């Protein structure tokens, strides 16, 4: 387990947006504006091409130290048993499906929720979860062997990030709203909001789409003394520009307690955002193959790609992970 670290679990958030029941439920709660905005409630946020299989496979292949995998869902089940038994025969593993109702106990009025920032705020409440855990969205994976010390060292977490000026980022946020009828709310904006929540206006941590580490006691302690901070995120069924990034919050809190080690992910991070650009996927695959030791991988919104490019990505993933879906 690594000296002084203890058990490490992984939490994955997952939704099958193609499930008709889930789609009907989401549409019944969303406004027309939310459905039209891909950053908020549009179909693209919920589409899936089976990324969850490769996310879990990457853990089983490259992170043998993980004690248990928790998959957080809204009344769904990815049905991974056959896939895992075929690709990892005889492998002992523990996977538990955790429903939103479990982590939102006492906050049932916030359900149903279709908002990743709200869900991520409550992950530390999973019953039986290890004190130190790794969080991954289902499009984030391990791409090479990882060790406990890549994520936790003693009583501290490891954060893969760079530092950015809060004032400069806030200026850019204001500038991008000029002349627009509605606010654009992106990944960086949620990080700024976390820094704002803590009154930190010097620098903040600029995160990437990598696996993120949590210290459960840090989150529990903060929310016990700041209960309104939970509702600030969980009261929105869909993404809202007032919300903060829970990972950023956890990292800044841990750093303020001297329990965060900040590392660059340069050379360790592979990222693609499929788009209808000629040869984009081919170029990305060549780039990925040139970095066989890179530990982290994110293929963001793969369902956006043309069908032939989706097939190329899936084939590459299966080769890298040594699995098959046949």
C-alpha cells in the first residue's frame, strides 16, 4: 500500500445518457435554455460510447494497489461483469455501484441531479470509502503503471497542477463575457470560484483532466463548519456559473494545512478532445504512441467524433490496455 498511506480506493462518476429513462427524466427537469447549452444540459454532456469499461480496465491493469472501485450513478449499472471476467480472468477485484440517493442522504431535495460539480461535492460521503481516494470521471484513465506514491505521500495528497494568477484569470473571465447574452462557464471558472470561496486571490491551482486525489477528512471538516458551501453546489440540478470545483477546493484546503504536494503533469498526461478536424485523431494517436510511459489519459467527449474516429480511438485503447470488447 505504500508506507504511511493506507488503503486507496477509486471513485468513478458515470452516466449512460443514451438510457431513455434517464433522458426523459433529465428533459423533464431541464429548461429549454439548459437543453440547448452543451456546457449545461445538452445531449453531449451525457453521451457515452462505453468509456467506463476502459476506465475500469485501466485501474485493473495499471493500479493493482487499489482496494476498491466505487461507481457513482443515478439508478444505472454499467454491467461490467462479463467484460472484466473475460479480460481479467481470475482477478480479484471489488466494484460497488453507489446511487446518488446514498451520497445525497439528508439532501434528497437536491435530487435528481444532472450536474457533475454537485455530485463531486458529495463523493466523500460514500459509506466505507477509504480516507484517501482517487476520483476519475469515466473519460479519464491510467495509461501506464502507477504507484500509491503517485497520489499520496504520508499524510499528504499529490496534486498535478500548475499555478496561475487569480487576477489574470479573473480578467480573462470578465473579458470573455463582453458582448455575450449569457455567461460562459468553463472548467477554469469553477476553479476560480473555489479560490473565491476561500478568499484566496493570489494564485490558484490550474488543474487538468487527470485523476484527482481527495483527503476525506479535509472535505468533511470543511463542510462541517461551512454547511452552506454544500448547498451552493448541490442546489443546482444543472451546471451553474456560481458553482465551484470541488477538487480545487480540496487541493487548496489541503495546501493550507501543509498536506499537498504540487507536481507538474508535464510528460505524464495525454489529452484529446475529438473534433471534426482532418487527421486530428490520427495525429493524437501518433502523439500518444510516442509517450508509452505517460501515466494519465483523458479523451474528452469522444462521442463528438466521427464514427470512424471513434473506432480508431477504441481500437487504440484496447491495444494500450490489453483488452477486448468482443
